[in-house]
C-alpha cells in the first residue's frame, strides 16, 4: 500500500509471532449475518518482516470491507472480528496471570 512505512511494532494476532511464520485462521466472513448461515473462510496470516505489515491471504474480500469506511486490501475495520477468538484467548491468558 503506497504511503505506508515500516512499522516498528508488528505481531501476528493468530500465532502471536513476530517473524514471518504463517498461521491458519478459520473464521466466519460477516459479523452481520448469523454464524449458522455462513460458510467459514480459511485464511493464511503472516508478517512481511521487511515492511512490518500483516498479510492476510485467502479471504472473500467483499465480506471483510466495512461499508463506507473500508477500502479493499485494508481490513483494519474488521480486525476485531477476524481475530476475535485469538484475542479472547490472549485476554483470558493475561487476566489469569498474577501481577507481581
């Protein structure tokens, strides 16, 4: 994406790695439709370590674009939906740890 520069902080929210290790993400395409009516998408998620950008491949693009705000190729408007299970697991893990 033109105009983006190398990020100094980048992490893959599916496998929590900071290298280019690929991770498999299986999710429902839309937060609007009932989950039971959707076919799951399988995506591959990895970091481009040269640019620090997260690369998501294998999605049905239109389902992940937020109307009026979304731009094809930019899925920041849907990150919480895409990675909700991984974020939930990470929050539970962090909450279960005792702060010293």
